[in-house]
C-alpha cells in the first residue's frame, strides 16, 4: 500500500514539529541508520500512543520505517498498520490543544479550525475522488474532499466570502443564506466557505445538533470575547415555526454571532427579517459544466474522452449531484451510452441496481424500497443495520445476505454502497450500527422504482412498522448530523 505523495510530504514536514509540541523536546532525525535517534523516535511514538485504545495491539513501526519516511523521496510501499500509526501519531500530537478543548466545551457544534482541517485531511481510511462526488458521508468524506480541493469554486463564492469578512461591522445576525434545490451543491459550498474562513483567521462553528447548540452552546458563546461565524447546513432541521422564532430571537440577542444558513427555499422563512441586505444566494445548474470539468481533470480514473457523448448541453440541466452520480456510475459500470435525459438516466441506474439486488436477495430489495419510502415521507431517520437485515429476511422468507460495512468484495454490498453509509451511534451506554442514505435524492429515487408492481401506502407502512416491532424495534432514531441520537417511538 502506498502513502499518497501529499500525505508523505505533510508527514515529513509536520512530524518533527508535532513531536516537539507534544513532548517539549527537540526531535533530531539523523541520516545515519545506526543513529540512536531512530530508536528514540520509535520509542517516543510508542509512549505518545501507548494509551490509545484504537492503537491497542498494533506494533509501532521501527526506525527503518521512519528513515524511509523522512529521507527517501520515492513513494514507497507501506503496510496499512504502519500508515495508520504514522498518521495517528501526527494527529495525536497536533490535536492536543485547542480542538479537544473546544470539543469538550461545545455540545452541539464543531470548531472548524486548522486542527480540524488536518485531522480530516490525514485520516484513515483515505477516500477516493468518486466517494466525494457520490456524496458518501462516512468518515467525514465530504469534508475530506473540501480540504483536498476536489470541489469547484462557484460564481458567487468570492462575493459571499467578502461579505463574511466584514459582517461583524453590521448589526444583522443572519449574514448569508445559500439556497437551491436538492443536490445543487449547498453543503459543498458551505463547507468550502467554512474552510476558507479559517484561513482568514475567523472563528468558525459548524452546528451538528441544533438542540444542544440552542440550549447550551449559545450561552457559552455569549460569554466569550471572540466573534463566531456559525454555519447551519440545513435550516430544515428546525421544522417547527415556534422553535425557529425562539432560535432566531436568541441569536439576535448575542452580539458576537453571525449565522450562515443553507436552505432549499427562502420564501416565507422566519430568518428573512434578520437577513443582512437580502443576502440570499441561489445555486443554479448553469455552473455544472465547470464543476464537472474540474472533477474530470483531477480524477485520474475518469477520462473525459470516454464520456463525451454524455456531456451534451441538456445534461447539465439536472442538479449537480445527479450529474456526478451518473458520471461516476458510467465509469464504474462501464456503461458509457448516451442518454437524452439526466433524470431518466438516474432512474434507469437505480432500477438496474434494485433488480440486481432483487436477483441476489429479494427481501433485501423490498426492505430497501419500503425503508426509502418511509424515510422520504417523514423525516431523516435511521434504524440499526442488524434489524434491517432481519426485516429483509422476513420479506425474503429465508436468510438474507450477511453483509458488513467493510465487505467491499460482496457484489450486493458494492451496489448498496452507492446508496448508504454506516455509522456507530451511542445509545443508552451501547453502540448501535446504523445506516443512512448518502443523499436524499437517492432515497427519493428508490421510491420511484416500479418493479413487480411495487407500491407504498399507509397500509403497507403500518405493516412495515409492525415487522420492525416484531424484531424488537419500537421506534426510529433521528440523529442531528450523525452525532446525537434521539429515539422516537412508533405510535400505537
């Protein structure tokens, strides 16, 4: 396994500095392979990581590994545990100051700073370009693509950034709203904006749990001398008008906060009365061509010449997520035929996937269709993966395919990975493995599949809920940005 050249250069530059910050000792890396500094380096890394539960049982790489790391310019082969230790050590050193302190103080938001950026940039596993463009969510994949500059700057970006740089000179608390339909790139725009702001020495907070942020973090922020840019990626999580009024009124009474919001529609929203100079910016499809050109340019696995017949003018009229999903699947499936309608192509891909899953495991396909329908009809919610497999067995009348989120060799899981990601959530003292859709458009697309005269209505939903109950699930989990678990019981 090879370390990415950018990561290798980063580690060569940062590890000695990180070592000094962590130990208050200067690290001298000798060129002589017999030097005791190689041994000391290995031993000291072991000391830094010896209490790390994640590192338990992994052998700390020896001096020769670090000799290769620092002094051999070629992209050398390393075994995965060694790569993991090298990066883990660097992060252990770099993240022992402000980031952890803020993480301990704020319950409902993340501090987006240089430590956060480095933590995401050099995490394990390393994501592929296509993971980012397919909107995969696990292991901070969307942040990962931003910090490695895989996105494309939108037309309005500079104007929005300039507004933020001087927003504390005005009284308005809601500074910017970025809006547009599902899949237009709002979250990517906001993440890029957040990372850019930290390079301008601005203090950036990213809300992940609106409840804790409102009840706890706002009070803490109001008592600090710093100014904060606060990003709320999806206004839709405040789905109660009264809650919206309370939230905005609280924000209005805190002088050192400026709010940046992402939303699908702005008409009739409570925040408009607080918005600075009508600074609402809509993301539109006419920028899709430039975004796709950059994606093709930086992704070695995608050759533009092979999909020229896809890239006709009308292709770009769909949401950018649909465009990128279709391109990624064209390469992965080696299906480069021309299509006259992006929405039809998207639907064809989903129907083809469901048919493949149905052929291998009919119950799994039916359960996925029902779950996507329930998910789309209500709100963002999750159930444990093991329960979902039991439901699949029920509809299958036999044992379903046993899949792990790490079993990338399973052909059924490979298809599912385009649609879902996995996470571990803490609930009542134990960890629960849940799955969630990578994008709302994927869940919606699954509901529009017409296979074997499938349909979904209230009667089927009630039956589906009864099946979930029969396997011990008496409600669903809703999770604010996959961090804080809230259990909502099914009504009787």
